[in-house]
């Protein structure tokens, strides 16, 4: 491991002790502390079991491992889980997306020296004002500013901009902004006049306990989050702290600017406990942030040492909850063994000791850990439980944003070859690719073998090799990581994840709409189905730019994907057709490949996928799809299949849904749903599948 990677790891580990190592610091912490969390006085919930390949990191110290931020903005969604990128929830129509568009890295109000972190929370929004019951609004918490904004109308950007200008921007700018013009400085400064546009804003006087429960991002937090929430909701009342649930009811007439007090049911303390989206450090689950309001007093009635602070804890288990309530919330002491960091109301980040001085020490610890790990047993073959290493054999750039990676098992003759062979025999399948720095994973669908893609890497089927078609997305965590790798680097994979058994479900016709890299499942489907002489298949491939589908206009030069489709057309004749669509500069055009004709769905009724359909990526052996009258579909239907980015799927067929940390088919919506509603008497011919 190179020194720059060691230092990067040191920054993420950001800590100073392991079970067998310690680093003595002479500086006193700026707040009261207690070394360890007291043992619980009564039985608590057991620590949840986690998948073998997603352990909790108990070796790396925690101190200092928090993001640099000035404010947390918690969007009240009333939901316990969200897609990996929260701005893609509800097909992109959500307040988190609006706020990130304003204060994110490319937002017009972005200030790199005043980072505003936008998160989703499980807290429900306040109901709309009684005088405007028809108004659709969202609510937010601003922490550690300790404000609650109950009504943000979802009809325009105006309320979101008022929130940013009135509450989120700083009162003073960082000295690095001294060279800006007065106009630019004014754009980055808070303007209190905007506060009058948002009514009913209240001071937060309850303790707010936040637990990362983002199962759509990482299963560890998805498993730990609900368990810890239940434990806090149990332990807080035992110590006299009322747990407020349900939406915050804001009374008063529109235009009233007075703060509304929180109800505490006669008790001295009140708290709200909720799940939040990704805050970083999944490997340290459970991750908990405790925000204590400026008005908080200790259980003895004294000034609370942590009033107005937010305290971050990691590796929290149910057995720690009683200790956090007693030591931190009631007494104002930080538990050192769980402490990740903290923030004061003025935005100052808190740590136990000076952080930068330990980078070299942490790098040495990382180097020792790598030496220990390298001496362990050889890697397992590809399997569905643990991530195993594959080596990049070749890399081919096919467009400015897309590239092909050919991966081989390590060692080359790993028994995983048989696993991959059986996956190809199944038909549709994918593998999870791990981003080790952020501990997240994404599914990618391997491309089938093709003479046009053999090249120096050799054929992929039969020797355990995989070829992945990847497009680097602007904020893609895994795609950006893969784009940085080169030949010889290692990629960790898990799988295979077997998808729908299309051979058992197909009738005669297949129409596959593929957006961007969603073409990979389409090519897998062609490989699985076209050897059946009765099957006809048509692929419609949608791309944003012409260079993404070179050769689809009939030109002599053909990109690798178009070359594969040409080979299929040559082999299967009229039974395989393809066409391409382009969306350049906002215009849409159709370019048909040789021998292709425009897609015509005809007068058909679309079989809808029930909300309880098989989870995407499951074994695919069960079919719970129903026709328009609710009758089960047993297979043998024509298939209308869709695969592509979230926006593409939402537009054409409706997004998949998240439930219990899993991605499900969801109902048919979008353009296909509109077609279904327009022609309710269609014959029951087609089964809609979202890949």
C-alpha cells in the first residue's frame, strides 16, 4: 500500500487507540468525559447479527472521524429508509434534492467554508396550516442552530431559497472570501429579512437523538438503526425523559413569527428519536448523534456542559443506550470509548485531542493491519456472502464517460469459475462491486461473450472472467472509484445475484427498453432467449450523446455495444432487431440500426408487477405477478422489460420501491402506466419487468 493511501486511510480512521494499542494525549478534553459506557442496569435488546462480509470495525479508533459541517438540515420525510442517493427519492421530487441543488457542490449558494449537510429523517412533517389544508408542505430541523421550520410549501423553489437565505447561510464569511466583490459576498451572507417568509418557526427545546438507519445505503445501519431507536424510546422514559412522537403540531395564524414551545407532558425533559440518512462511517454502526438544546439542564438542575452541542457516537449497541441517556443527556459527560466528535452551536468541531498530529501514527497502524491481513488465508471463490478479489485484466474507454473493465478471478484458477458458469446458465444475473473507501456496493450486470470484444483479454465465458460496462456518473461513488483504477488493480466482488428466470416466463416476443448501461441486462436477455427458435426480440437503447452509441446510425465505425448487437442481428436475422435514441441538447431523435424498424407495442394489456413481487436481484424463481383482474401469471407471456438509471425508469415504467432495506418491483407507473390506463381493455399479453 502506497504512502498516500496510508495517509488517506489515516484520515478516515482518525483515531488513536485499538484493542491492543493506545496513544497517550496530554491535552485535556474541552468538556467533561467518562472513559467507558456504564454497563446497563437491566436487560436490553441483543446486539443485531450482521452479514459476515459487513462487520463492524472495532479496531480503528473513533475520535475525530466526523464530517466538517456548519449545519445539519434534517428533512422530515416520515419514512425509515431511502434510496442510496436521497435526492433520487420519489423520482427526484423531494426537498433534499431542492436544497442540494442550492447549497450542494455546484449550487449557487455553495460556500466551501460553510458546509451545509442535507439529510433525510424519519420524523414526520407537520400537517399543513389549518387555513390551507390543501397545501403540500415539508418540515425541517436545523441543527445545531436548534430551529424547526414546519412549513415549506412544495410548489416552487421560493421557500427553499428563503430557508437558505434566512437560516442556513452564515452571519459572517470566512477570511478567504475577503477578496470577493460586495455582490458576491452578499449572496453568501444570511439575510434575516427572508425569515419572515417562513412562518411558525420554533426553537427546538427537546433533545434530538439521531440514528443512522440508511439501509438503502448500507445494510449495517439498516439493521442497527431500528433496534437502537426502539432502545432509546424505551430507556429515555425510564429516566424521566418524555419521548415525543408524531408530527409537531404548530398552532397559530399564518404570519405569526413567534416560536412555538414543544410539549413535554408535564415532564422536565422531552426528546425526539429518529432515523437519518447517511452521515459517513457505516463500518462504525450504530452511529448516533445527540443534539442537546441550549436550554438543557442536568438532572441536578445545573448548567448542562453540553447544552447547544451535538455529540457523535459510533459503535453504539443496545447495551450502550442506557449509559448514553444517563451520562451524556442527563449529566453532560462525553463517553470517550464511543466518541467520534462533536459540534458546538457556533459550528466549531470538537475532538478529544489534536487530530493532525496522529496521521503518521494512524498510517503506521494501517500498515501493520495490512501486513496482518496479507498473511491470512487465500481469498474465497466468488460467493453470495463475502466480497472476494478480482484483478482488472483490461480496460477500454468506449466514450468520454463510459468504459469496459474485464476482470479475472484471483487466483486465476479459483473455483469461482464454476459459480460464474452456473450464473450464465441461469440467464440474467449481476454482481455487487464494493467501494472499499466508503464501504458501499453497487450492482453491475456482466456482458456476455462476443467475438468483437475478445481482444487481448480473451473470451469471458467459461474461464471465470467478467466484463462490466460502466458509465462514470458525476456523483457516482462506485463508478467514480472504478474509473480511477487501472490494469492490475484489484476489485472486490460478491455474487452472483440471480435475477428473473426469463426462460420460464417468455412467450414469443420480447421488447427491451435500455437506458445507458442498462443495455447490459438486455444483452444478457438476448443471450438467454434467442436460442429458442420461437422468440423474437427488439432492443431500444437510449443514450444522451451520440458518442455513447457510436455506429447506431449505420456508420462504418461501431462501438463495442453496437458491434455486439450487429453480431446478434447477423446470427438471428429478423428475430433480433435494435434501434437507438439520442437526447442531445434537449432534442430527441431515433437512429435505427441496420434492419431495425420502429417499436410498435400494438394494442396489448400490460401485466402489472405487484408491490410484493420478488425483490430485484433475488433468486427469481418465484413469480407473484398479476394481471389486470388480479389473477396470477404463470409465465409464457410476452415480456416488456426496462433497465437503466433511476430517472429513465421513473419516466417510462415507474421507480422500484424500497421496503425493509430491499428493492422491490413496485407498481407500473410512468409512460407505460399511462398507456395502461388509457387502454384498459388491452388483451392480457405482456408482462412488465423492471431490471
